[in-house]
C-alpha cells in the first residue's frame, strides 16, 4: 500500500474536505555543547555523549551543555550519561522551584530565579512589571549543564565572554557557575534600578498637592516587588554556602568571586526590603490623602446643603396653608421673603468660605 500524505478531514454536512497540515519544526532544546580544555574551546561539533567521552579520555577539561526548556524525554538521555539524580532532573524539567542549592552524590544542583523588567504603558491591574523565569545548573567534576526556562537571561553572551577569558575558564566548571550567578544577580540590579525610578515617580505623585492618586498602581508595584523578593531572598543562603566552601567542586580561587556576587545580592536584598517598606508607607499616605480628600468633599457637600436648606425652610414655612399669615397679604411680603433668603445664603456662603469649607 503506497504511503499517503498526512491529511485531516474537516466535515461540513455530508461532505469531507482534505486539509494539508504543514509540519511544525521542533524547537531545539540543546542550545550549545562545547568542550573546554585549559580554558580554550575544542573545535568541532559534539553530542553530549561524545563530548563527555572525549573529556574523560583526555583526563582534563570539562563539558558545558546549555539546554532550553527540555522535556522529560529529551533530558533523560543526558541525565543517564552524566548520572544526574532523578529528583533534580524532575525539578529541572517542571521548573517552578524556589532558589536553592542541593548536593546529590558528586553533583551539585542549583536553582536560580531570573527576572526581567517589563516597561508597559498604560499599566493595568493585570500588567506585569517583573517577569520571572528559572535557571538550573548541574555542576560536576568535569561538566556543567545549564537549563533555562524563559528567555530572560541569555547565556550565549556569558559563554562568549568566558571564552574570551581563558584564564578564568581554566578554573573549571565552577567558573561557569560563578558566571551564571553573576549574570543573574546583575539582572537583579538592573531590575531594582528600573523599579526605583517607578517608585520615585509614584512617591512624587503621592506627596504632590492637589493630585489624584491611583492606589491601584501602588498595589500593583507592591505585588511585583514581592515577586522580585521571592527571587532574591531565598538565594542568599545558597550564595553564602558557595562562598564559604560548601563543596570541594567549587575551586578555591572561585570562592572569592562568589563573595563578590554575595555582596551584590545582599545589596539587592536590602534594596528590595526598602522597596517593600516604602511602598507600605506610600499606601498609608495614599489612604490618608484619599480620606482627607473625602472629608473635604463631604464638608463642601454639607456646606452647600446648609445653604440650600435655608431658603427651602423659609419657602416651606410660607407654603403651609394657614389662614392667619399676615405676610402673605402684604404687598411687599414676597420681595421681602426673597431678600431674606438671598441674604441668608450669602451670609452662610461667606462663613463657609472663611472657614475653608468652600
């Protein structure tokens, strides 16, 4: 039987029409795979199994594999070749993990949250200011595997920068881990600077006289700062452990670099905590300003009600159907009543205006 092209039938009543479907190319999940010996990349194109076999045959160097959003089936072969723990592999595939650092036998597994500032105008309640992703790193004696979820932090630039610095890359896989953490923390610094500008703008609006404040924007900013805090604060402890020599897989020369990253992370953490406290203060100030504005509006309404109620009261008295009301028979009764109403309204208006009710 001859091979037929893949068709799907779209039925309309009794007829059926074949519809050709174009094949969708599979998204590559292996971004790059390279062998590094003495800080220099070995020429050639390598598969993951060929690369690690070459390194172990040489007895020196390491393999750096970059993956982007692999499925469980795609990563299983790599996990088997490099002896990755199944729990760490599951975390790397499904993501949605807190930043952490774990050790499985001879493999170190680290999870980092990546962030990106999203500048959108106008901002609504569903707008995202801080968009987050995840980055996992498997570190072994002769390999490092990075798994990215999202496109917030591109590692191709980091790879090029390290390849241009063979002395740094010659320190081994832990130098790559340092480069990854440094890149992620630098992104935190960029995001905090952008958020600082937004908060400064909101603060200026809150304390600007006679301006209408949208409290929803402050709540939106507070929500996004919480998203950033969930990425930054849990990473503090893992960075301390790397700087203090948590594992011999991190070279002694690299620990000082991790201390520098730890300092930057501590600065970011303090800044984010300051954002949270400042936004809480701005929320309180905004609510106080809204309450003051409502009180001012109520005073104006009450003043106008008092002014209007005076002629209403006088008109109500003269609207009563009594027989003995001499003013109703007087020739100047109506003009006098109107003058009294107008005088009372003017006097009340001036009193309220002097007391700043109007």
